[in-house]
C-alpha cells in the first residue's frame, strides 16, 4: 500500500488528526512533478475560500476538495493510491 502523503500545513485544517507535527510525510515539488499524470496519484487542493479563489497557482489535474469536507472526501479515494494534499 502506498504512503499517504500529507503536507504539514494540513494539520492547520485538522488539528484532531492523530499526526504529530514533523512526522507527516512530505513530498518535494520535484517529486510531485515526477508523479503528475500517474494513475496512482490523487492530488487534492484543500485550500479554503479566498486562499483558493484568489490564487494564480493551481496544479492542473488537482481535485478541489475543501479541507472542511475531510470526513466526506477522505472516504472517496482508494487507499492504495498516493494521496497528496496541498494548501496555502
């Protein structure tokens, strides 16, 4: 099973997630670029409100999934995929 990749900033949205700062796996920009387009990658843009709408930087192929909807979308994606969340 592939690792679930989370950015540390994800913790800002979900302080109840049982991940201690510094232990959440991260991925570099270069590593992410190498995986873009892969069938095994699920890329979620979890930025909220104005952070998302006012940003000129959106990754092609990313799925907009507001962090506040975690309980819903966390069940939608196969656990055998590499899931990358990104936010501001």
